[in-house]
C-alpha cells in the first residue's frame, strides 16, 4: 500500500492531486479527511460509533480480563458477551454525547490539555513538567493518533460533566446505614468436621468407558484450542543493533551538542533580592543591613533606594549586567554585597538561594549517548529495509518475495494457539512480549498476505495465515493421562460427598462433633469466629457465606474451596460484634452509594433508550463483527 502510493506520486498529475489534498487538510483538518463515511457501526442522535472505536475498546477490555484469566481468547470473550457489552457502553456514551451537544455542554481545548498533562505517565520525573516524548510513545504503542486520543479525552470530559451532577449530594437515611452496619458487623461462631481426602480410601483403576465418559462430561478440560500456522516478517530496531557501531567522535560531538543546548545537567541559578541606589556608600550600608536580616522594603525606605525586586531561579544568561552576574554567581546563599553596574548605578543584593551547576561528564554520559546513537542508526537501517520491502510489495510481490528483496528474515510457524503454544504445550512464540502479532493472526482471514503493520516501539510486521486447525475435543488416546487424573479427582470428591452426607445424618441424629471426629483419623474439628466478609483457613469466603445463611444450631454439608476436603458445618452462635473497623464502615458507604447509583444508572439508561428509540436493528452487524475480529459471522449470534 505505501509503496503503491510512493510509486503513484512520481507522476506530475499525482503531484497536483497531492497538493490539493494538502490544501484540503489545511482547510478542513486532517481528522475529518480520515473519517471514513462507511465505518459507523451505528449512529445515535448524530453521534457515530465506529469500527476502530469498538476494536480499540474491545481490545482494552480483553487485556483487562486477561489479567485474571490469561488464557481467555478473543472467541471465548465474544461468546461470553464481552463484545456486546463493550458495544452497549459505546452506544450509551454516544447517546450521552448527543444529549450534551443539545444542552451546549462541551470541553474546551484548554481542559483537554490540562487533563492530558495531569496523567502521571506523561510527567517528566526530573522536571515535573509534561513529557511529550512519553506521550508520543504512548500513542504509538496504543496505535492511536494524537487527534484520536484527544477526541477520546474530550468525550470523557463531556460525559463526566453530564453524569457527575446526577450523583452529587446523595443523602442516605440513617436507618439504612444502621441496619447495614449491624449486618456487616455480625459475628458467627462456626465449627466444622473436616473430612480430608484420605477418608475416600483407595481408588481403583478406571475402565476405558469411565475415561471416555469423563471426557464427554467435561469437554472444557479436553478441548484442543484452535491453532494456526503462519508466515511472519518482522522489522524491529533491536534486530539491527548488532550491525551498528558508534564512533567515539560521534559520542563526543553529541555530548558537546547536549552541553550547548542545555539538554543535560542542572544549570547554576540564584534567587535574590536587589535594591537599586545612585550612591555606592548607600548601597554598601544597605548590603550590611541585608546581611543582618533587615526587611528590604524598610532598608529601601530609610536609605532612599528604589523599591526592592525579588528574582527567582535566574540563570547566568538571564542577568544582563556582567558585573552583577559575576558577583551573583561567586556568592553563596546568605551572602549580601553591593555592586556597581555598567551604567554607574549600584545594587545592594542578598542571595536567598543558590543552585550550583551540576553537569555530567562525558564519561557519565558515554553509554547513554552510545545507546541513543545506536538506536537512531538502527532505526535508519530499519527504514531503509522497510522502503525496499514496501517497494517490492507495491510491485505485486508476496510477503516472502518482498522479504527476500529487502534482505529480511522470514519466520514460518507451525500451528500454535492464541497463547503461542504448540500442540505439545511448548511455547513457540513470544506471546507475552508481542501479543499484537498473535492477536492479528487469530483475527485475520487465512491465505491473504497482510499489509505491513506498526507495533511496539517503532517495530513493524506483516503476516499471512497459512492454515487453520479448528478447535476439537481430544480423543481418548490423546487425553488418557489427563482424563485419568480428572476421573480420580472426581471419584474422590464423589466419595467425600457421600461421606459428608452420612456424617450430616449423624449430626442431625444428635451425635456430637467430638464423638464423630474421634471415630475416624481422617476427620478433624476446626472452629472460628468470623464476620461475613472474613475467611480463615478451611473456612473460605464461600463457606463463611453459607454459615451466615444458616440458623443457629443448623448444620450443612459442603466442600471447602480452600482444599479438596469436605465439611459438615454448623453455626454454634451469632452475636453483634464490636463497631466494625474503618474499612468495613467504608464498605457500608460504598454499598449505599452503589445502590443509589445503580438505581439512577438504570433509570438513565431506560430514559435514553426511549428518547432515541434505539434497538439492535440499528446496528451494522458486519461492521460490528469486523471490529470484534470475527472471521465467520456465524460465530457471533
């Protein structure tokens, strides 16, 4: 694509067209030019929800979900309704933006700049100012243009203005707060007979019928994921570093340039107060008084000097008089002196703060400069190869032929899954370091050479899917060992469940916990006093939740999530606890706030959908599927 454009602009006619395009960019704005009219999944109240918007937000949500579930695939996320959930939120946001526009609510350019500058990731750790390089790196890594990101910030600010006022001033009745505080503060004394896996006894060997039934009943454990084979061409700056040598003269020249431009080090500065006099003797008297901590304003009034002026963090070049400059930067903090200027008048000056020059030496900077220059040279080599590759692609070559023409390595991967694992479970691709590539591999149709894509920090890749192996349930021979492990676990669990039911019957018949536990070495008794949001050892949060649903003296059989053991649980007593700790009281307020917010949210959503008369029929399903990476539209119901 790029080389096709590059070849086209060699003609005089194309140059005229490009000139007109540039003029249109200047007149109408670049962002409008690149807004494809046909990429709206839906339009609500004049506000568009685009393919790129859904794709970016779905990918963000997917990455968030993978923090808790690293093996979650795109297809699984879609089946769980994640894509529809993200689209629903984007539609709701579009409704709110439309309402904001009709009410005249907007975010100014200055508000957007302040919002972006407030992000900690864009703050220079040395100066505390805005780090534009960090901002640009973020945009490159997230695959967004600056205008696109700023539009996202603008929309977010508008939505905050729209919804923020809905939740201000919420006041909860004290009775609700009192009831909820007592509810969360309640303590229950819990006891349990713990039945360990040893109580299950010996487990024999399964038959093939047992194992096949285990596979059939638990397909989630025995399903081989979809795998894809692909051909990949990558261009990464780090791959070129081994071909780069940085000359010592270049390092020295770069260091001198940094010195001259003030790019390194902390320059010397002075903060001082000065009083102007026409007479040198008066200036000397004023300097003596300044050294004795007298008020500059009082000194000026008594001696007839000009009103004092205070100058903060001045560098040498900011002091216009050479004599004043020399005296200032020879003085230390607390020094007071009188100095004659080149115009014949005098200053009485006291130095309040002094920062001396701290400039790193060439030796201090050598390795950093070497790395910077090497990186720049590597990028030059990369872009030279990129140009040759794109020229070959523009001439109709395949990605392999183009790679050969540019001297680039070709990587051929046998079938792997979305986590980069081969059929034997070994990792064949660095999924965790370069997830963008595998995500693209599993989103694109097979047998089509992909265009060059940017990713990471200045890297590029092109990929073609060569084969797709569909997801399937493994055969008994393939899954025998795993099936036997699952079967044994389930057999033990089933036996423990039967034993727990028998023990429960004994408890309900009046036998004591101690007599039952003493009769079997695989049993033991554990006790705890817990609030409903607490857990302890064998008493997992789920077990504690069950205990708070029982009456005092009531018993119940259950399994412990904290181990493979089963329990017969009983509530011995229940009582009001002491005043809950601050974190529990905070939960009370959060719960009340969330309850009110949920009610308001529900009412708001219903009102907006009625206002805009919106339904699923207004969604372009083909574009939605494209944004969510669906190859076969039948995968998404």
